């Protein structure tokens, strides 16, 4: 179910990394099933999915630590994996940041960063190392050892170490999962800035969609080894290609309805217009994805729904509104609209692109 | 790349399996006259004596090992902190050396009997004194130096038990002593059995003690059949029966190690609080711990020291220095070789994580359980065959005799040590390698390093302390080794162990002490290493780090 990237945006660039039909199994267990993806020069991609979906295995296949049973991987138009070829990881020029950082405990920070700078003059190595230390803002700890650093510092050193040899592609395996939550967000933006500054393409693996959205230009949603959708974060949120993607990404509810005409659906919230999935006729039961931001609070509206639950989130309220006994919708309001549970809330629909699935 | 590792591991494993395969291959050969003779006369003695020895050593090591482990890990009494490491000292004392020493101390002209006669004014026939050179004596000697195996593993098991389990038992109405018997002891059982099976492997492998005490067991039988009767086939058949005993022990040991994983380690919780013993009980505990330490190390060491000083003038000469140099250099070179092989095997195993490779590494490190006598026979036979074949060929082709290329050379001896002790270094390397996260390998690979470079740049520097320990442990084991050295050494090549054996066999017990004390002193090195790890409360039951083999 791969999704074509929007061609017009990328006419000038050629795909840097290309995966065709990648499959991999451990014994009888199929971990990756026919995955395809393309990543362009300078882009940051993200493999998103719940644990066990195959995202880390896919990343390790790109790095060369796992050998797919089937399919091709090419980097800069060079085949690095197919039926005959399996370039060993050390010859792929792919950098990697590991979940546990994997800093070498017996080497200083400087030595760690310089480790991948083989066959270069001492001067150039020193120059590159100080350049990177500057970039990650840790110039003063060059001679310390990994165990003397905080988690966030270790993470930045791991990044600098992977970037040092200027790899064609940088892979990051759940890079923030061992850090505490407040640090994560701050680092995600910082890491994105550093990668973009170096002009290196990257692929990140995460199970946290906020992290994916913060970091990536393209997000691939994986489920049970299959690539559900490879798309921009915007499209993944607003134009999910499947019910699984619609449910996994963001919040929202599936509102039932019935097809009226070629482009309209009758629901409990009125008539909604949109492109129907194939094979829909009049009266075909369908479901429409309603995001909380598709519903706008308006006290003057004629639609008044009962509030059954509310969550205070600081800047906003998330209300659960009852349509009838079987269905409800979510609505976000600025947090000064403090309505009580069981009271009525006036709303209106503001759906720019409706996502419709056959029931 | 990885295929080369695989091929290497396969080759090493096959080579290392040669001795065992050789020995077993004779099972399928028809019985020789000598074999029939053995079956009719001495085979039953060998079996009965070996079983009796194992029984006696089990009783001895279990009673000493468990009691001292229990006292030092769960009770508080005067001297506990010193005892907890000092109780390991008998490990430094090879059984054959303690046997010579006690014989010298307890025989008719020894200090003990002389003192008795002088005190009571008795003549030679006025009193009965137990004969140390007997099967009972052998049981005592072996128990005194082998109990640390049981002590070490049992103590670790007791310490790993969380206090919560014992507290749960207490809260259910059991007293502290009842809880010990109902909870702590059964939980430690796999560890106890592992320790015991290691001690029994050493018992079966022992040659020096039983030979000196005139107890006929498999090892002495193999030696006699080989040297005395010159029948390689019958000696191998004896060795196969001995190996069957050994394999039973290996299976028990492997099984209990696996069990131990379920029995221990339920998270990292606080250790059980030690029971503070009352004054009287405390001193009783003190004496209980002191006795095995004194008998297994203190007294024999003191006696050896006295003898060494008495005989120094005639024994410590240039010959002695040559002997020390031979022994030490042979041991250190072989230990380094063992380390290189262990690194190759363990790292290959890490690269190529397949069940077949795991099995091969296990097979190659089986030697720790196989008696030196058996390994020696399993090496002499194929090497002699190879030498003869090469010699015949060169003679027929070039009219030139190569003589003996392999057998009777240092090469054969080094090979036997490697087969016997590879497990010691593999064990250390494997457990240390296991502590390095696999992401380290991946990180270095992704930065452009080949697997062998990763080993050089990452693993070896990180593991350097362990690697040094591994070399030391093998070094000491080789220094102590007696039966294989005796059978395989080149003509006129002596080691400290062989010299001590020869002098003792000539009843020159005091003269043997300078060589013996050198062995004991080096044997203390691994004890110190183990003690350090014990006081740091750091011990891995998975590692085959138990040093020493008291052949």
C-alpha cells in the first residue's frame, strides 16, 4: 500500500536511498514483508510503528547488519543489497546512532568521535572533531570519558561520532528512548537542526509519533512488517491511506454515515462532502475520520452536543461529545472555554479534506 | 569473511576432539589379551576404588564446603571477613603435593609420630597410627583441596538469594534455621551440585595422589597399562570407561548450571541480613572455618616452607633455576596461545551466532573435564601414527628418516595443555565478551571497521583485565599439571610438577618441597584474583573461572 511521493516537489532530486521489495524472516516468522521506500538527498525519513512491527529490523537491513531474504537496496545508485550483493556494513558509508548510544567506554569523547575518521591526516581529524564538538555544543568535554557524561550529552556525542565521517546516510535507532521525556522534545529539534546543518540524509526509527513529526520530512508507518504508508507527516495525518493509519496517527473517531450521491455522505452531523472510496454506491455504509480539529467550537451553532468527558491539557480542552448512544466525536477548544460535563457545546464542522472508508 | 571464522572454528574443534575420538575409537576394536587380563584381575578394583573415592570426596567436600559457605555468607562471627576469601587458599595446593607433605608429616619417622613416641616413651609397635597412604587418606587429601569448589559456588548462591524470599518464609511462621533448610539450601542445590561435579571431575582426573598412595584407579591403571604393559589399545579402552564416568558428571554439571539460572536471581534485591552468632557459637564457627583452612593449606604450607629452608643449600642450584625457567616459560607461552584460541573461538561465536558454532565451541572446551592421562593417550596414538607414516614415506621416497616430528616433542605437550585448559580461557573470554553490548560491534562496523579490527580496537582494550586473568589462570593450571606432562614431555625435559613427583616417588619428600612450594606460591595468584572478586561481591556462576586442577 505504498503511497507515491508528491512528484512535483522533488523533480530536481533523485532518490538517494531506494528499497525495493524488501522481505526478511527469522525462521517461519516474517518480520518484513515487501517493503518499498525512497528517500531523497537531504531528507529526514522516519520509520514509525508499534514495537515488533519490524522497523528496527528494516533499519538494520539498510545498515547491513541484517540480510534481507529478498529485495534490493541501493544507495546513491549503487546496489548495496540484492540477490548476489551484500555489502558489509563497514563499506556502506552509512552512519548509525544506537538506542544505547554504544559509546566506546575505553575512549575519550574526542577519540570516540575520531574513531570513524580513518586514513586521514591528524590535522584534518582534529579539525573535524573540534568542528563537531562545536556543533553539538560540548567543546569543553572533549577529554572526558563516556561514563562521565549525562544521557543527553552522550546522545549528542553519539550523533557527532556517526556524523564525523560524513556518511551518505545516517540511521538513528530510537535515539531518544533512553532519555527522559522533557529532554526528548528539546533534543529532537536540536538533532534535526544538526543533521540539516550537515546536509546529511537520515532515517530515524521511533514508536513516538510526536518525535516522528518533530524530526522527519517523510514518515513511513509500519505494521506487522508491512509499509502501510510512506508520506509526509501532513499527509499521514490528514490523508491516511488506510484505516490502520487513520487510527494509529493522531486522535479522532470514525463517524458512520451512508452515501447519498457521488460526493456526499449523510451523517448524524449533517451532510459531509468528499471523494468516496472506489465501489461506493448510493446507501453504501461508510465511515468518515473526524479529527478533533475538524470540529470547531461555536456557541451560536445550531448543533449542540452533550459533553460526556473533558480533559484539561493546559492550552486547550479536549471534549468528548455525544452524538447518540453509539457515536461520539472529539473537539478541541482553547482552554478558557471551560464548559461543564453534561452541558451542551455548540459546534460546527470544518473539514477541509474528508477521509472516508468503506465500512 | 565470516565463513573464514566458521572454517577456523570447525578446524580447531576437530583438532581438539581428536584425543577423545581416538580413545573412543578403540572401543570398537576387539579385546586384546591384556584387556581380557585386566577385566579378569584389576578392572573391578579400578571401578570400586574410583567410586569409593568419589563417594568419600563427595561427603568431604559437601560437608566442609556447605558448612563454611553457610557460615561465611549467612552468619556473622569473628574473622568472617578473612575466612570468606582465605577458605579458598587450599585451591592453590595441588592434591599430589598435599599428599607428599602429609606423608612426610605423618609417617613413622615424621614429626608427629616421633613426638608421640617421645612423649609416651613408646616403641615402634606399642601404638596404632592410621596409615595416610590409603584410600581413606586419598579421600581426605582430595577433600581438603577440592572443597573450595563447593564452597565458592554455594556461597555465591546463598549471597544471590534475595532476603525477600527468606523474609517471606519468616513471615509464614518459619524460624531462621528452619527457613535455611526449607528455602535457602534447596534454592542453592543446583550450585552445590555444580560445585560437587567439578570437584568430582578433579577426583577422577587425579593421578599424583592415588599413584603415590598406591590406590589403583582408572588413571593409574591407564598409566600402568600404557607404560608397564605397552598396550595402547587396552589403555584406551580403560580411558573410554573413565570418560563415561566423566560424561555423566558433565551432563550433571551442565544441567545444574541451567537449573541454577531459574533458582537464583529474582531481581536485584537486598541480601539477606547475616545472623549475629552469640559469643560461644561465634567461636565455634571460627574453629569450624579454621580447621579446613589449617589442614588444607596452613599446615602443609608451613611444612613445605620448613623443608624448603632445610634443603635449600643442596636443592636451590642452577639446575633448579633451569627447571623453574622451563616450567614458567612453557606455561606462559601455552597460556598466551590458549588466550588467542579462546579469543578466536569466542569472537567467532559472537560474529556467527548459530547453534552449530555454539556446539563446536562447547566441544572444543570439553577438555576441562577430561583427565590429563586420557588426553595424553589420545594424543600419543595419532601423533605416533602420523610420525611413522611421514617417516615411512620419506624413507621410501628420499631414503631419509624424519624421526619423530610430533610425539615426544614440546608440540605434543603444548597441544595437550591446550586441549585440557582451553575451557578456562574460553570461559573467561566468553563471559567478558558477553558483557560488551552488541551495539558496540555495530557502531564500529558502521564506522568502517572490519570485524577483526573491531576486535582489536574495541573488544581487546575493553577486556584487557579479563584477558590477563585468563592467561594467569591457564598459566597456573599448566604449572600444576602432572599426568599429561609425565606422559608427553620430551626426553630429559622436566617441569616443577614432574620434578616434585620424581623426588617424592624416590621418598625424597623434603627435597621435593622446593619445586612443590613454587607451584603452591604461583597457585595463590588465582586465589587472590578470586578473593578480590569475592570481596567486591562480584561473581558470575556462568563463567568457567574456577581455577586449578589438582591432577
